[in-house]
C-alpha cells in the first residue's frame, strides 16, 4: 500500500525544514508510536498543522481558555461519576466532590475578560449539567465491565495494521472515553462538550465524526459492543446556560470503513515523514474557527522565529490526558 501511495507525493519540492529535536540520520524527528482522533483530524486538516503539533510538538505558550476550562469540566465529571457509581456516595456529595475537583483543576488560570469560561461560570455549568442529567437517572448508568469496574474514563490502546517505519511494531490507535452508558436501551459512548453556543445544527455534526467511530472501534477491539454515542453539549455564556443531547449510531460497516481509511491516513503520514515533505492546506483550514494557530508562521518564509516566540514544545499523552515539556 505504501508503494502505491508514494506516487501521490508531490515531486520536485524541497523537504519541509526541520529543527534540532532528536533527529535521525535522515534529519527526521521521531514518528509517533500511536494516533488518537485529534492527531488523525490534524493530519487530515493540514499536514503542516500535524507536523507542527505532533512531530515537533509545538504548543502555544498561552494555553487556550477553551481547552483549560474543558479539561476542568471533564475532571469534575470523572470525579463525580466515580464518587457516585464506585464509591457509593449520595448524589449531593458526589456532585460536590466533582465541583471541588473542577475548581482545583481550574486553579489560578487567568481567564480572558471576554470569555465566559471563568472558574465561577464553569462551576455553574457543572451544577446546571447535573440539574438536567442527574446521577440518579436510572436509564443512564455507566456500564459494568467484565472486571467489575465501571466504564468511566475508559481507555484503549489497540494495534492497527500499519507498522511503525522505524521499529516495525504495530502503530497503536488510542483513545479515552468519558464513559460508556447503558442509556435509552442501548450501549452508548458518552462525551460531554462545553461550547459557546448550541444551534439547530449542533446535534447533526456528530453523525460521521471520526472521533466516535474511532471510539466504537476501540471498544469493539476491547471486547465491548457499543451501539453509538451520546453527546451532551453545555453552552456557557456570561448570562445563561443551555444544553442539548444527541444520539448518533455506529453500525459495524461504518466502523470498519473508518478503520480502513484511518490506516490509509496513517500510511500517508508515514510517507510525508519518510520524505520530510509536509504539505500545507492553503485553503479554508487556515482561517476557520478564528484562524489556525500556526497561520503567522506559515505566512513567513522562515517560520522558525515565529514558532520559537509564540510556542514551546510539550508532548501530549492522550491516555493520561497530560502534557510534558520537552
């Protein structure tokens, strides 16, 4: 398959410049041993975006309020669910413990004045969530796994059919789910999304989202049959909260199609790595969602000074949900 894909590599173009970061004899940084849904999405969006984020591990020095607030919310959800379903606390105590974890995670992060995702507003959104989706709701209970544990913050790391270009080991496809619920007569991967707004099209965006097809594949490989995903959105504005939930199904044929194409995307990434040639999108992706974070670097003939000024190198571990500085 790799030989077939090689023909699509643009010919006669210089390799993408590299900088000093454990380069091999061919001048290449290490190729990842694993892929998660964010990495696949990044590569499909723009090869240079993927190269900057996951080959050289450039991350903004100023952390995004959306990522930090979302991480705080997710930590609170994890603690509240475990307190209720595992430690058998009552609902009030469980939500209180989750709220404490959220605020501890949020810490002294300096929320921009124009953002609604302050610590206070995130705490209010957390309480709003459980007012709408109480832990005592009997029709939405975390699945009990064969080992007796509840499927809360369930992680997987499963080998795929693509081999690493250096080690020869199978590349792992990894993921970490908020929960797997027995809900509405089905087994549903569950994911909470904090956002600024919820519109009429919000619920339709998940039907073909690769994140949930990949999660379904990972569950399948781990021996857990799931029917689809339950996505719960919480919008956080300065004056109000709102929520929607959507159910999207993942039949086996769709999961298999996602997997086949994910392997092809990973093989294409190997080709780009092997030839040290990472293409730019130069299209909609440069300006969507407020503009790509690397837009200024890509606008320069020499991107290095821009990268060093605004970014630092941190490696993201998707299973632990932790970043480590290089």
